[in-house]
């Protein structure tokens, strides 16, 4: 269940009434959020320990020496995603149906464009156009699930730039895009719990014997934590490995649909492994040098960012519900 997108496997509807903040913020949710904040702070010290490890340095140096392959990996991942979506009559991801046949052919054309390195910026622009087309079909509230594709578009668009300032912007955009997407879809598991519990009821073994409602919150908070870690640039390469392994295990359960939806995420994670957090722009976590300040920065900002996103999601979901009912 972890890291799957419930919209791909549940017949969801925004006619379903979302939970209000009073119903969603149960004591269990708040305790889990507190645990997530402490866990994020603790990873600051883990990251510090890894940074002083000679073995870890040898591994990162080996990966760093191959970072020039990052754009190729993303081109292949994006091409596979576009081709799979074209074959499925979808736009970028499984649940977004293509509104016209030309949209599918545009995706097919972009797979050809991605073959040629010099045309990569055009492919990046094309992916952004596809995201906007889907936005016009389903609305911004829904498409915030897929901010990742904006990050992918930016990464591809700047990947062949000769300017270090411009090219260096690609990695932060990819981190923030994927991180935000993970956090946004995590909130739907809290605000629309019926969508997730329905899937778990059909696959009870995934809950590992934990009550389904509690396991769903555990999954949601885990996604919030992982997304926030990506946004602040903490544990980038280890996260790339961890998330990839989790996605492979869930693909064994949910099959082709998950492969179609997560191929682009796998590509991004491999890029993170090769390029780390990048070297041109300072990551948010590196604003402070002392571990104590990093601990406070990471933990407190996780609470603040999660609270703001939660408030926005609750308010927006209510407006979407009222507009659909009305």
C-alpha cells in the first residue's frame, strides 16, 4: 500500500464528502505526525554519520562520477512513461483519460523527440503542455498530485544548457516536484480515507495485521515524511534507494497499472542516486551547519509545512465537493 496512488485503483469521486479538520485530526494522526517530526530530526544525525563514513564516500564518489548519465536516464524514463500512457489512452498517468486522440499522438511524438539529446528541451516543454492539458480537463486540485511532471519538464528543459546557473536548477526542481507530489497525495489518504481503506480491504495482507484505518494513517505520514525529506534535500541518495525498493514491492501486488504510473518516479530516483542533491544550489537543510540547528530546522518545518498543506487541502477539498454537488 505504501506509496501507491489510490486514484489509480479506486473508483474515486469528488462527490465523496471529505473529512473536516476536526474529524481528520484524530489523536492518532497527531501522534504519528509528532513521530514523523522526531524521525526527520533524527535523520539529520544519520546523515551526519554517513557523511563521515569512508565507505559511504566511496559509493557516492562512484555515483558522482556517473552523474552525466542523469539526463539520459530521465529521457528514457520519460519516453517509457509517454509511450505507456499513449498505449493506455491516458495522459501521463493511469487515471487521466486522454480527451482527444491527438493528445495520444503528441505523447508518441515526444517519445521520438526524446531520442535526440539536442531536442530534449522541446520534450520538456511538451511534457509541461501535457500537464496543462490535463489541468484543463480535471482542474488544479487534482493535478497537484502530479507536480512531479513540472519538475521533470524543468529538468529536461535545462539539461542541455551550457549555463551552470540554468542547468543547476534542474535537480532542485525535480526534488521539489516529487517531494510535493508525495506530500499532496499523502493528504488524500487522511481527508478521503474511504478511498484507501477500500483498497486495503481487498488486499488485507498489505496492512500486516495492523488495523486498516491506523495502517492508512501510517502510510500517509510516511509519504509526508519522505516527500518533505526530498524537498529539503536530506538523505537524497539513500532515499532514492529506499523509495525504489518500496515501489518495486508494491508493483508485485498491483501490477501493470503501478508500473505505468511509477516509471517516471523510478527515473527520478535513479537521477537522485547519480546526481545527489546537486552542487550548484544549496539545499534548504544545508542553510545551517550545526547538527542541532539542522534538527530543529527539519523537525519544526515539517510540522509547519504539513500543517499549512493540511489546512489548504481541507479547505480546497470542501470547495471542490460543494462545487460538484451544487
